[in-house]
């Protein structure tokens, strides 16, 4: 069984080696990585990893109307590594696969799925845990507080998919594209069959309302990290919504610190690390520190940093609050 991960990255140098070591530890055989005009040496790190044989690196430059992620997926579909894969997932550097105790790796998870074609892995949104400064200790040990699993917020139930390549037409960002007139078999993160309505709703990218009592897998989503690191992310922008600002609204919808978890084990980097990789990683860390220091010379940026610190953690909405908000939003959308 060959399992492939596809990712898009820009300026993720301080986090990349830890994350790739995590992917290797859970059973990813090959990584297709697409870098986008990096300033911090992320592309050089990927070149160094590619020399080891388990990663393929494509540099890309944005052009046309499609987002960088969709452009990457189009290129990925032509790559030999894509066609050599039995199972595929599209995953970002701020997403870590968290397997329940007793599930050893992705192969084990797939075997337990008993012939299913797709496993939906929902997000668990992790907040900044009150951390404001830049640090390059492993993300999974610094941030151990998250939204509750049953939070009444659709965004918190978005998912990514581990899927059988032969059962779908092509990969997607959240879910793969179906083959015409062919219905794949989907299971949730407890490996329970998902209903036909979900399977045939190709635009649905969240599991809101699907309560899995015994989850075996989730994606720990460290989408903001510390306040200072969030400021750098806001400066960089989003690869999937390039026209959208990363602002305080993005922050308050993701900074959940309601529940505390045991940290994921620190990734074993020994199979990846080389003197060259460590050197590039150190330069990337220095670039991020210097970039933040320069950012703090701008009065508007200092004010945004201060506002984020004052905002603190978000409070999980009640089901009634969420229902009322969705109703108002739908009404406003229809009237637009």
C-alpha cells in the first residue's frame, strides 16, 4: 500500500521538518510539495528533502484565476507519484493527523475501514494557548488547547479526506472529485458509514451534525499558532482565498482554548535531519524573527498585535446562538 500526501507551502520553514517527520511517522510514503515564491528558504528545505527520494518538489508561481492550491492539484494529477499512490490526502503544514490509542498508523486505519473508499477526518481547532511570542519548539507540544469536539460552529467541523485514488476522478482540497455514475463508500472518523446525502453532496466540506461517539482520527488544526506567528501568517496570506484578509475575524473564529489535551509526541526527525537541512531551517527561523521585528516598526501592525492580545480566547457559542446566527446569515445571503 502506497500512501501519498499533497501539500502547498509558502514561508513554512520553521515548521516544515517537524511536520514532514510527523507525516513519515504516521505512514506517508511520499510527499508531493508545491512551494509558492518563498522568502524564508522553505523551497530550499524541500529541495534538500527531495534529494532523499521520498519527496517531490514543484515550484509554482501564481497565474490565472484559480487558486494556488487548485493549480497545484492540477499539476499533481500529472505526477508519477500521484499515479503510483493507492491512497491520497491533501494536507497543510498546520494540520497534524491525530490517531486514537491503539491505531498505529494510516495503514492500520485504512485496514480497519474495511473496504471503504474515503475516510473523512474532521478538524479540531487549536488555539494559541495564551502564547504571544514566536517560538520554534514543536507546534504540537506548545499548543494543547482546542475547541470542544461538539462545538456548535460549522467551521470547526470542516474535514480533509484520506481516499482511495482509484475510486475518484481527482483529488480535491477537502474532498476528492467523484467519478461520474460511480458512488464511492465514505466513512467518518469513527469509520462509521456516512449517509447517501453526504456522499452525493459533493460541495459539502464539513461534518457538522455528524456526532461520532468513538473517533479514531482527527486533524489537529494549529491554524493560528502564537499571536506573533499569526501576525506573520496574516502578512503572508491564504493560498486558497488569496483575496481574503487574515484579520481579527479569522482570529476569533479559530482561537479556541476550551479543552486541554496531552501533546502529540514530538516528531522523530532523525531520519530527515542532515547538517544542510538544519542549516536551512535555522536561517528560516532567523528570517521569521527578523520579519516580525520589522513588522513591529509599523504602528498599524503594533496596534493589530495589541488588539489580538486583548481579544484573547473565544468562547464556544451555544447551539441556540449558532442556530440564530446561521438563520440570520442565510436570510442576508438570500437578500443580497
